[in-house]
C-alpha cells in the first residue's frame, strides 16, 4: 500500500521536514541532530512566541527573577510574561480620581506584580518602555509608592535591598501579626498566591528547624539563601507562640475538628 501510493514520500513533504532539512544543510548537521534542534527550537517558540493573550494584555520578555545582579542582560535568562497593560475595569476610574500620575503608578504596581508572579522582574527601563515614560520618572513614582507603604518588586529593588529585611519576611510578619490576606494584598501589592507561596517556603524552613536540622542542612534541602533562612528562623523565634504560627505548623486533624462541632 505504501509503495503504491508513496505515503512515506508524501509525509516527508511537510513544513516540519522542510525545516529539518534546511537546518541540516545550513549547519552541516546529521538529520537526526537537525531533528533534535528542531524539537528544541519548537519548545522555545511555544514558550516565547506562541503566547495566548486576552484583551489589554501584551507579551513582554523580562529577566528571570533568579538571575543574579551584574549578569549581562544579553546572557540572562528571559521569561515571556503576560502583562495587563490596559485594564478598562480599573484604569479609567483611577485616571478620573488621581490623574495621569496616579494612573501611571497604578499600572506600575500591576505590571511589577504580574511579572513577579510569573517569576520575572521588571527594571526601571522596562517600565519606562511599557508606560511610554522615562526611567527617571519610574524611579520617582516607585519612590512615592514606597513612601505610601507599597512594596514594588523591580529588578533593582531585589538586588539592592541592603541589610534590611527581605520583602518576603516583611510580608510574613504581617501574616503572623494577624493581618488578613486581603489586608496584606492591599498593603504590599502582593497577590494571595504569592503570600501562600511565601508561607509554604517558611513552613519548610520552620519545620526542618523544629525537627532539629542545622542551618547548613536546611540550606541544602530548601535551596534558600543563608540570609533568608536566618530571617525565617528569627521570625519563627519571635512568633512561635502565636495562634497563626500554631495553625501553620501544627494544624488540627480533620477528625478532631469534626469532633468539636
């Protein structure tokens, strides 16, 4: 049947086969190696170019949050982020109430948080391009937002925190002080999902510490920095007797809860 109809020959006359042939010829590669390149490039395309967007969204390539300070941007890992540049539901109301500067700052909060939720960080330059402004204006706006009590997680902010507490520790401290998730979201501009992620990481460190693991082993198991582990353990020592800490580290079994009803 295949011989009669030439199915194998026809199957090789598709775009995939044509691209593999071009890769093989242009780079002098074995067909098998060229096919492996094609598969990998297809994966990259799906991650960075074939991004589904909704109304008001754009796709923006930002530096991954894991990349260290000082690494050349051209060599840094990038993340394709879906960012809501225009949100009609809130932007027009903010514009009417607070003017252009207020709208710009409102968008800074939204864009930086969305990028961070996707494991990326925006720089002042990124924000300037996105909002058709200047890096100097972005710095001024972010300074004003911080004075109003907001956390604004930019690439520069993460790598220039200095000796103060990390934003994760500050957010967790609000939780242990009995702030609600809604209050933490409003105060820090961090999503509930992000807060849950910080709580999960903290729980891992605190549980290992409670089980008697030394700090060095906690670092090896958790892959967190020495500084973050030190901050989390300090937080544990300060709030270990609070209701929030007890609920987090020693949740009641469901059977006991049913018996109390």
